[in-house]
């Protein structure tokens, strides 16, 4: 029987990732942060014809001929570049409307897509919109295909936002005809081939440099070059409605309108100033459709970037908060354990050593089952111990090897058809004779003091189950080291916190002790989920039993040695945990001690083991986006800061567990590779759960970590 998983879920995830990447690239391009978009003026090689530098400020180069026009006398065409801007453009529009003045806005296509309502307002209030490229590129230095693309995209954005097209273009970084460069002249010729009139300026206020209101007014009025006939001439005035603080521009425009209107000047669009028909005409139907798609695509990518930025901030805060909470509770747990141990030592009474039954469910565990059994028997525990091996229909030599050890007093073997781990555990529990039952995986080795340390907390009659401390034995390779760090920093720090909060969600299958009464109170081990250990622990917590963590009860387990095996194991764990959380969701509404688990543990698991891993890949993609399109220095510092926090937390966790710190060298690489792998496991598990698929109990392929004689088994440092 094969596992039934939702077909095509990987294709769906891949397409989602591609769509997100495209959205980020679109936003990066639209923000002028890809290619030449954020550059300044390029080369100035070559000279334009002398006639062009003496021509009027509006150039018509169609058919290869130079024709130009100047504004009619006493007509002022105020022009605003780089918008529309959601902060400054509305203020300028308000000023223009107050004075019943019209103007021309040379808009950036990306800004039109981001602010289509402002573009519509411009047209509605009688203003004119010209093309200023889509990302503010230097048309003189950009390749021809890029220039054409920029102009076309802006036309489509304008059509999508307003239903209009434009015949006017102003090149970014251009100014007056006298300042025209050779590359700008060639760009104007190329634009003319697409039907554009190139609009330069007569009076450049250079308001982008914030020279002061008086200077802006002086330059716009033309008083800096004398009065007389020049003062009565019409002019195209260059200003900006985006690109920084435009307070001076807004106040300067108010002063310009007030001052020059009193002198008989009219404030018109560029087209009206030079006596042409309006520069904005109705766009074709197909242009409108394409334009609307572009506008919505740009808006969508902007919303995605905003959402990812917020998600990045939330994830950073939650991650730092979680680390702080774990370290605080770890310190509290250490103090509590030390007080309990001193209390036990002071009491003049024998150690708590009840008889123990050890259940070992085994399915195809021929590589390590002998080492497991022998380690259980090689113990300093003083009370009787029985070891019950339940062979769950193994197809290898597991039963043969376990059967060869039944000559040893206390070792028993049960053979049964394959029915899954829960049924194997229940079969062993049913014939166990002791009140305390220890459940052990068939790939796990105990130390001599493990059973005594594991059972000791049960001196408290309220304790129904005890979680031991699982150690990764095969930690020689990079995958083993990653899992070793995860076990110590992740699992064990979590268990310390859960112990203090009395809401332990999982006693690992590798090592756990249970009162028979606690097992009976929940009906034994359920097969409702793939994570039977988590399901069992949650059920015991809900019955009001205390579940504690005993750090000194060590069990050495063989972890997956390949990415494939690791993926299969974690997929089962994560999927089973999701099942168990859903099954026990009713604990959120239980009262008293039984409700501690639901109200304290389930929200924590939901946030840190489900929600954050689900969104983490998107955050990582945004981080990569930020390294190229945003401030890479800030992102690098952020990553280094959180890696340092993880390292400090890891050092403390390793110290608490008596482990050497040298393993921490793999932590940065774990953050880059292993963490993302676990996130993908969570996503696949969630997709499987939503699709309603069922998985069977699986075992990982063993490599024989414990096939050596038991006396050479790993020992705690």
C-alpha cells in the first residue's frame, strides 16, 4: 500500500513561488532598481546640431526634420516631473485648482500604476500628462529596446489608469535646448519615430535641490535674465512633484501663480501654450485592457512587497521574542530542577525505584535492535525490569535477533502482524506487569543511569508521564550536526519551557515513562494520527496529569543520515503534529489544569511551528529581493544579528546539556539550508492535511550506528 498524497501539490507550490518571484521582479523594475532605472545622466559623447540648441523648447523631429515651437506670449506652461506622488501631487493639484490654472505632468509610468487615481484626477481637472519613461531611465544611455519598452509601458499605464494616450515625452535628466547633449538628441530622434514630441524647458527652477522659495519663484518668472520683452514672453517651466520633500515647490507654485497671474499671464498646458491640440487623446480599446492589467499588476506587486515587509518585521519580532522567552524559561527550569534534586537528597528515604516494564516496538530494526535491548539490560537501576520487544511484522531479521536474546531473564518477544506503531505499543502495554511503563524506539540506546533518572520524577503522584532527553548519536556528518543542534537548541529548550508552563505537547517515542493509570485514562496509544507520541502526550495532559521533562535521562538515537530519509521522517512528524493539534483543539476551552495545555501550548505551536514556517519561504524570497533591490547592508546586519542571537541561545542550550560548543560552527549554514528544508516540510504537510490524505507509519533506513558492542556506545559528555 502506497502513501496517498495530493497530486500536483509540488507543481502548485512551484507556481506559487514563481508568481511571487515575478511579482517581486515587477516591483523591482517599477521602482527603478533594475537595470538602468536608478542611474543618472549617461554619456555625453557627440554633439547635437547647433540649430537644436537654439531651437524652441518643444521639438518635432518626425520625418527627420527639425521643427520646434515656443510658448505664445504671456502663456506659462508649468510642468511637473517624476510624479504622481501620493503626498505632493495632491497638494500641487489643490494649488492649481485654487488658481484655476492648468499644467502638464510628465509622469513616471510606474508611479501612474501605483497611483492611478491621481492620474485620473489630473485629466479630470483639465491637466495634461506626458511620458517620462516607466522607471526614470536615462534615455540617452539606455539601449534602444529598453527606451522603447519604457515608453510603451508608460503609454499602457496611462491608458489603463485614464483611458488616454499621450504624444508628449520629456527625457529624464534633460533641461533647456542649450543643454541638449548628443545622446539626448539621438533619443529624441528615436522617440519621434514613435510619434512623440520632445518637451524640454525654458526655465529650469532646479527645485529638486531645494534652493528656497524665492529662488524657485525668481527662476520660474524669468527675472534672473532681465526684464523687457523676455519678461513678457511665454515659457515652459520645469518643476517636480516627486522625489523628495517638495514643500518649497508647493509654496513656490502658490507664489508663482499669485505673482504672474497679476501680470496678465495665463497658466496652460504645454499643448495649449504652443497652440496645438491637446496632447492626451483617447486610447485604443486594446491599449486600455493591457493598461488595466499593467496597473493592477503593479498595484498587486506593491501590495505584496508591503505585505512581505510587514511579514518580515513580524517574523523578526516573534523570532527574537521566542528566543528570549525560551532562555528565560530555561533558566527558570534549571533553578526548579536543582531545588527538586536538593529536596530529594535531603529527605531521609530510599530512592523511588518501582518495577519497570520497557516496551520496544520494532519494525525492520535488525541493524540496531540488539544494541537497544542490551543497553536496556545494562543498567544500574535496582528494581526489577522487564523488556518486551514487539515485532510488528518485520520482513528482516528483527524477530530472529530479538528472539536470540530471550534467554536473558526479563526479555520477552511478541510477534504480531504488521499493524503500525500504536498497535505494537498497545500490544506490549497489555502484557506489561509493572505500573511504570517505559516506551523506547528500536533504534535507541540508553545509558546505565537513564531508567533511574527517567523514573525519578514519578515520586510525585501527580506526574503521569516523563520525557527524557534524546541525543543524536550519528552526529559526525553535516546532516547529523544540524539535527544535533536542532535537538538541543530547539526541542530541549522548548521542553524546558513546556515543563515550567505545565503544557508538554510531546514525549518523544525514543524515550518516555508513563504511569499505567495515565495510559489507561486515555485508552492507550491512539492510531488517529501519525504522531502517536504527540497525540498520547496531549491526551494525558488533557486528563489533568503532570507531564515533566527530565534532562538527565539520556537516550541516544540514530537520526536520518540522508536528506531523503530526513525529509520522510520530518514529513511524518509534522503531518502527525498537525493532526494531533486539530484533534485536541477542544483543549482551548477546557478549564483548570486540563486547560493549561490548550491555552498555553496550542497557540505557541500554531504560531511557531505552523504559521511562521508556512510564511518563512516568502520572507526568505523577500530577503533575497532586498539584497538586490533594497538596502543590502541593513538586511545583512539583520541576518548577522539574528544569527548571533541564535548562536548565543545555542551556546547556552549546549552548556545546559553538557555538550561542547564547537558544534556551533554549523549554525550559520543551518540557518541558510536546513531551516528552509524544514519549512518546506511544513508546507507539504499542510497541503497534505488540507487535501485530506492519509500516510502510514514508516521507518527510516538504519546505518548501524549502534551495531558496535554496547560498551562503545556514546556517552554523555
